[in-house]
């Protein structure tokens, strides 16, 4: 039972006791509140330092910002440019106004071979119009008067964690040059184009081909090898780097965020392009094939390959210092200079193959603009003429048709081989869109045919073939089609031909 009110005992507290209790309780709450604020502030500082870049990049949509590799040969303004690059808007057609300025070339080279190989790069490089770098394993002399891409030194991959576990450091180094170029933070970049220093490019055609694709999407563009064994050894889904690989800005940004870690997964791979392909596979991106990228894994006479170019704009040609000279009778480099002149004069129709016929005398003409006219002493229809005649060997030095991953036909006996007229001059017709190319007769094949009493294409009547062709319109790049050809006359040992778009109802074989 409860006692009197003044004798509450343990069940009743005096007012003074209550005041003391609430006083201590208030101090404890305040202390707890202060500790909570201090803890929150500490966590905010810790996570802001560890999780976020010191200078947040509003254009870093994917969170893959990395500090660029600082090359001592690269000035601060060139390294960063006036502005950081931005990812392009994810809208179709954002590449419609593409120019050479929006493409950065990443040329793989070695310090030992660069003094010789730079002469090849000079054939297509346009100083002041193009941007790019030659990536070497060690410093090399760079003379600005030579009008070449700036020479850069790659990171030492042997110092990287995956580099120490691999023996093929060159392949690792070259596979990372797009990554290292991206980290230079150049403005207004839409595409990175990877190539070797023994490759020539038609840069005009490259721009027109890439303008079909949106660089804000993941695009991996290139071509396979002509050699069946090379494709088996690497992959039919891989873009062979020597022929050129175009990587969109968005795909390059993704590679920057994962390539170094990805390379640890493939220590057994040998080359640079298969390492790059392996990492692109981890991003789920397939190869987009463009028929104008030529790895050119062949040896010997390139006539059959170059004389039967697919119906697609020519973009690149690799291994130009391995194959025989493109023009017999000219030194290799002189021949490449002549070929490059034709390529630059009218890039669209360059190497495009057209067919003419003389049904009465039984001759077929195969015209490859800017290179060669072949005169066959029989009627061969387009389905056969468009196949590459095997005048060359595969990379493994074999020449059987099964060695190649393209349509081929074997060379026949000497009497059925074509008479050859090689390019010896090109000019643009004033006041018109026409281009005139002249081809001179190659005498060696004539002497061999004469010895065997072959069906003769009279030398006393035809010494030169003159071809007038039209510049190809933009629509041709969207929907390529073989052009039509006709023989227009013979005068003073000059056979005239005309090549142009097929008219409505016109077919190639008359």
C-alpha cells in the first residue's frame, strides 16, 4: 500500500530530483547532436576525396575521367587544347558535317624503322588540315620542316602490372595508342583512326565513309585480311590494324575506362589489333566491315588485287613496302607517288573497275581508274572479270585459291593473260567535272605473247589508252554501283574510252 503523500519512498521523486535528472538528460542530447554533426562532416570529407575527381568534369557522362598521360614532348596547350572535348549528342546524323579536323590519326611505328617509313606517311599526310601522332617506343628526331605528324613516346608498358607478365610488349604498347591519344584531351574529336606507318590513306574517302556513322555511338570499323590463314589465326570479327581501324569517340571513351584491366585477361595474345579486338569484345561491340580498308596480306605482284577493287570507296592500303612495285618499270616509291596523285585527283572513282567490250574482235577491257587497263583476248563477262586474278601470293607465300578470303581466279596460260596498259599521267579537265587518265602499253607482256604466237592486240595500232571519267557524286557513296564504259574511238594509236554512271536501262555488257 502507498503511504502518506509526504512518504512516497521510491515511488515518488521530489521536484529538485526531477530538475537534476532533466538537466543531465538535456546535456546528453546536446552532446549526441554535436557528435552526429561532426560525424556527418567527417564522412562528407572522406567520401568527397575518395569517390569524386578533384575537378568534376560536366562532360564526363560515363564517369570514366582519367588524368591524361603527360608526355614531355607535348606542350600544355596542345595537351589540353582550349577546351576539354565533349561527347557528342546521342542523335542520329550528328556526323553529317564531318571534316578531317574531326579525325585524329594514331600511327603505330618503331624508332628503328621510322626514318624509312616516314616517306610513306608523307604520301597522304596533309599538314595543317589533319591531326595525329606517330607513337614510338623511344624518342626520335622530329623535324617540323618535314610536315609530318608529331612524334610521341608511348608509356613503358613493361612497368605496368600486366606488362610484366607478357613477353610481347610491342603488341601491348601499340594496342594502347588510342587510349593514350584520347587522354591528350584534344577538342572536337569525333573519330580515332589507328594505322601502321607502312599504310597509305585516301583521307577524302575516309571522311565520306565515316560520315555515314554517328560517333556518339559505339562503332568499330575496319576490314579483315585477304589471307585465309591470317583470319583463322586471329579472328574473322577483328579489324586488322595495318589496314586501318576507325574507333568512334564514344567507344574510345569506354576503352579508356577498362582497357588496362582488360589486357590482364589476355596474356597469351600476340599482336596489338587482336588485343584491342579482345577488349572491344568485352564491350559487346561487333566489327562494322568497310570494303575499302585493305590489310593487304599479300606478297608479290599486286596487279590482280588492285585491278579488281570491290565496288566501294578505296580507303587504305597496307604493306606497300612488302609487295612488288605497283608500276613495273618504276621504283617502288616513285610508283606510290604516282598512285597517290591519282588517288588525290579523284578519290571517288580511284581503282573503281569498269568493263568495255569489242564483241567483233573478241576483246574485253577492264579499266581500273588511276591504275591499269587490262585487255583480255577473249570475251569475259562481269561475273568473271570482277574476280581477282591470282598474280600474288598469300602472306604464307602460297598462291592456291583456298589461301584467300576473296573471290579469285587462277591465271591462265600466257596467251590468255591480258595486255597491260599502266597509268602514266592524270589531269582534270578545265571547266568540267571530268578527269582524264592516260595509260601506256607495257611491252614485256607483248614480247612474251609474240614469242608464243598468241592472238594479238596490234601494237602498231594502239600504244596508249585514254580514259575520260566523271567525278562521282555524293549519292554514289551511299549506294555504290559499278559504272558503265564504252570505247569511243581510235586515233593516232590512242584508244579513247569513256566511263560514267550507267544510264536508265543501260547494262554493262552491250
